[in-house]
């Protein structure tokens, strides 16, 4: 297997693991407001309560994005007839879609969370 394909598998797998961990941390409410990771939208940045509400709601979507990325990494050696960049592109498109959905979910939950306080 060429080095480029191995790199693609490692990158997609690593991204998947990272997203799964971040999604799980978000669901349990342990992701603090920070400047490095998280869904930083005007609605989620209003307060700590809005941040937690948004991330708890978006956590399952982020985990789904991680699963899509990891599945893309696993698909590369399982489907040798399909070009690895094609499989990677499909996985990345699924991740982007999940993250866009997560942002919408987080924004709505954060707005509801900040209004109820």
C-alpha cells in the first residue's frame, strides 16, 4: 500500500477519533468555553449556559461526523477497487454535512438555553 494511502487512512482515522472524543465530552457538558475547539457561534458564545446547552445538543452530530471519518478510513483498505481519494472525499463530505447540522442544532439549543435562564 502506498505511503500516501496510509497517510490518508491515518488522517481520516485520527480526525474520526478526535471528533468522537470531542462529541462525547460535549454531551457530558465537560467542554469548557475556549479558543481552540468547540462551536463558536454568536448564540453559543452568549454565556456559559448557552455554550453548554449548544454543545450538549450538538454532541451526537459531532460523534456522527467522527464515525463518518473513521468509516472512510476503514473503507479505504476494504474497497481496493475504489480510488482512495474518492472514498476520502465521500467521508469528508459526510463530516462537513454533519458539522453544519451540528452548528444549526447548537445554535438553536443555545438560544433556547439562554432564553430560559
